[in-house]
């Protein structure tokens, strides 16, 4: 039997246990995509962060970047000393198995499995950012500094 899917309630409990200065926001509509989340909150798409799980030679790496920014696999390949073909976006089943959360709601922390994290410096352009809050209806509100502290991420230029 597989483990249960994690929810915003699990994320909220993690935030409380870890003493993270962040909160969950529930807009009136689902927010499974960056444009949907930005529209629901009335903010720029770049203020929405996405937490993407990549597999580098089958080793999971979380990449957090502005929702409007593409992730250059070449930058990741260089960072990890592998060819671009050694880097692939994890499929929804792997995302669920590793993080515990479904695609469309993956938060930047509180995962089932601890995953090394890279954080794009572009996130620093905002005082507050919004990311996955555990499902397609919930968003996480956090400052970039607290995001970096909570994830222990390495800052990179993506």
C-alpha cells in the first residue's frame, strides 16, 4: 500500500513545527497553473514561484523559480557536471512518490523525502512570493528570505 497523499493540512503542520514565517492562502478558484494563481491573487506571474522536481541521473533535485521563468536544463547540467540528457523533469508519479504532493500543488518544503533545493535568484525581485500550498486550491505566501532559510536552498542564476 502506498503512503497517503499529503495535503495543505500536512503543510500547515510542517510550517508550525519548523517555525517557518509563512501562511496558506485559499483563493476562490483553483490555482493549478502560474497564470491561474497570478490571476486569482491579482499579482504578476513572476511573483508566483514554481517548485519543479528534476531528476539528475535519477537523483531528485527541487528547483524553485519564478513561475514565468523557464528552467534551462543546460544550467542544471553544468551545475551537476552531467550532460543535459542526464536531466529530466520528474513525471507526476515520481513527484507524488518523492514529495508526497500532487503536481499543481507542490510546496517548496515539507516533502515526504528531503530533497536538495536550488533557488533562482530571480525570486529576490519580490517582497513576497506565492507557491504551491499542497493542492490546486491552496497557495503558500512567504518572503524570499524565509523561503531560502526554510529550504536551505543554494541560490543559483537560472
